C-alpha cells in the first residue's frame, strides 16, 4: 500500500503554543514564556484542535488539563518538536563556525605535492572539521555527488564555478628515464614522437588524451601510440621512471625525479603552459564556514604549498590564492 508522506501546509502551526500550555497547564504562563498575549495562545491552540479534529485541553476557570487525545498528541508531538529544534540548532551551528565533514574531489597527483601539507595543518587548526579526500582522475558534479569543493587544473574547471588559485601556472613536460634515452635516442621535433614509445592517458570520458604541444606559440595536439595506457599521471610517471617510454605530465609531479637525475626532459621548447591548479566550488553564496576556513587556510599557509620554477620544486611563499 502506497503511503502519503506529504506534510500539510501549516501542520506545525500552534505546536509550540500547545506544548507550552501542556507544560505549564496555563494559557497565561505559556503566553508569558512565548512573549505573546493569552488570546494569541488560545487562538493558536483552537486552530490546532480544529486541524486535528479533537479537543486537546479541558479548560475550567481554575485549571487547564489534557484530554485523552491531548495526552496522546503530547506523547508524540513533544519528542518530534524537540528533534526539529535540535536539528535547527545543529544546522545553525554548522552555518556559524567551521565544523562538520569537508569533502574534496581531487586528482591523485596533487595529493602528495599539494594537499598533504595543507590538510595536516588545517586539521590541527580546525579539529571540528573532518576532511574527506576522494582521489580520482574523473571530474565530478560537486553538488550532485555531495562534495564541497574540487581541485583541478584550470582549463578543466567549468566557467560557472568559483575558482581559488593554489599554484602558479606550470608546464606540461615530456620526460623519460636516462636509460630509455640511451636506448631509443632523443626526439628533436614533435614528428619524431611517432618513432617513440609514448605513455598515454585515458580520460574519464573514455577518450585517449592527445599530447598538447607549443609549436612557436601555436598549440597543436598530437595523437600518440605506445605500450601503456593509464587513467592517472602518477602511473604514467612511474612507468617513465622504469624506462617504459616517454610520458607527458604536469611539471610539478616530475620535478623531484628530474632534479635527482632519474628523469630527463625532452622536447622542452615545445612544452605548453597550463593555468595552474585551482580549488573550485559552486558559488560564493553557498560557501559554508568549513569551506571558507579551508580557503582562508590555503591563503594564509602558502608557504606549505609548492613553488614551481624551472623544473624544480621548493618550499616558497610565491603562491597566491584568490577567493
């Protein structure tokens, strides 16, 4: 049997008046508690009795008592009303101070180089906020999936999102191991890539990503072939470190291996720039205190993030975030 869960309009009208009269057994004391006139309390209770189609109080000149229907109504209405009040207070608290669950959708590649230092210090600064990081290469619909914010490279963020910069712009670089370079030679022009083992990225849409290259100020996209396809940059980077082939990855995630000599750049003059990494969320009017606190934490703790410069990473204070 199908149940009707529709709440009638005005179903809660008069509830607070009823509960106050039932507690004090007096219309006058209930009116004083709620800051209204006894006449207003009486009208609210009469309207409630009319809606439930039952007398809830026995009134005499000396006292006020509950009818049997009133007792039954009180036994169920009081805990329900108290739960509604508690729910409102809980929601109000979350709207006033940083607390609750902060859910972030982020690419796996940014977790170790960007998020780990920020999250550690944020959790210490805001112990009432729980941070959940969903690391995935897929772009998600933040409100539909229950996320407060996401982190992505700038060009992959929808135009209707509010974006907060986390890093300066950086390059997409092609890297390989010295062993691969010795074995296969160094490509000098984009057309040379057709003779190399290129490690490819499969996007969340299922399409294979083309390699964007900067050809004298003009962006070109090249279709590659090679022995490995993965859906995230860390896997491609790991394969490049093992000498499997060439990988095009965000410069920050390769910088440490390049600095250590475990990877080398190729076709460096053709590396395209990207806008950088941004935190994004649906809009300013929807920013809860927990997310606002995280955004402000990013701004005030820029020294914990990564400075990107000439293929190296270092701790620095050059990263700016704007709300």
